[in-house]
């Protein structure tokens, strides 16, 4: 059949995103003072990684990388607290506020035509949205699916609020030193907190996201009558298609 695959959108390399947006900036903020004795330069170099990655990734994929933006804001605020030697209280506020604000944005999107679930989960990078919408229209199930997506959006916001609460607990537990009293110790405590946040926060958040994905897939099966294979985005279908005999 003559219908060629639409140009497959390039997908982001998750390892590169984690490396340049989170790991390298955190290492730079916590260990940079061993090599550079100017805190402003340490912060500038740490910020350069998510900014550089954002520009490189945008030029490559022509898509706005929200993880880079979050990485930049987080590094800027973390470095700013240390650089300006603000009380540890403000670091704890920052750690709690970022996921809470994202959760509020996700929740607020429920009252718009485009819930953020469409960007974070029910997106064209994961699902064949046009095909699903057509099947929903044929079965007069569009409204039922919209209701399910709103439920999934609310659950997604809950996951960010849980992250905010866990961040508050971790930051309160690990960050004991005022930056103006001992900058090196403060940086070490930030590093320790960041390490544990991957275990205490990232794992539950991932499980929550997987649960939401299952909910959406189940809804697609129920309301659109499509199995997982049929509902996946074209490039994912190609990856999972068994290789045909040579």
C-alpha cells in the first residue's frame, strides 16, 4: 500500500536527559568547589549543562524539552540558595515547591481543553492518538474516554503532591547546615539528599506513572476497542513487531 510511514519523530535519549539535566549539574554543584573556588562559576557551569542540552535537543528534535527546563530551574534555585547563602529554610521551600507547582499545573489543566496528561502520558510519542480518536468516535465513546483522562490527570497530580511531601521530609532530614556557616558541608548534604531522592521519590513516582499508563491502556481497550499493539504509536509498533523471516 502506498501510505509511507509519516516521518518518525526522533525520540529523546532518556540516559542523556538524566545525565545532562540532573546528574552532571548535581555533581557540579556538590563537588565543583573542590576544583573551582568561585561559587558563581560553579553555578554557571552547572547551569550550562541543562541549557546546552536543551538547545542541542531542540535543534535535533524541534520539540521543547520540559525536563531540561525543570532541570535548569532546579539547578538555578539550588545554586542560588547556596550562592546567596540563604537560610536552609529556603532550600527546603524550593525542594517542596517545585513538584507542588507541577502538581498544581497538572491539576489546573483539568479545567482547560487540554489536560497535561495529553503531553505526559496520552501523547503521540506513545500512542497512535488519531487512530484511537477515530475508534472512539465510531463507538460514540469519546466522552467516556475524556472522563477517564481527567481521572488519570488527577492521579498524576497526586503523584507530584506525594513527591512534594517526600521532598520536604528528605530536605528537612538531610539539610542541617546553613550555607553561610559551612558552604562545603551544605553542598555535601545536598548531594546526599539528591542521591536518596532517586531511591525514595523516583521509584514510587515511576510506579505511579506505570499505574496511570495501565489505566489509560485499559480505557483505550474498553472505550475504543483497541488492544495495546493497535493503540501504540507507529514507531513503537515497528519496534515491537517480530522480525519477519529473511
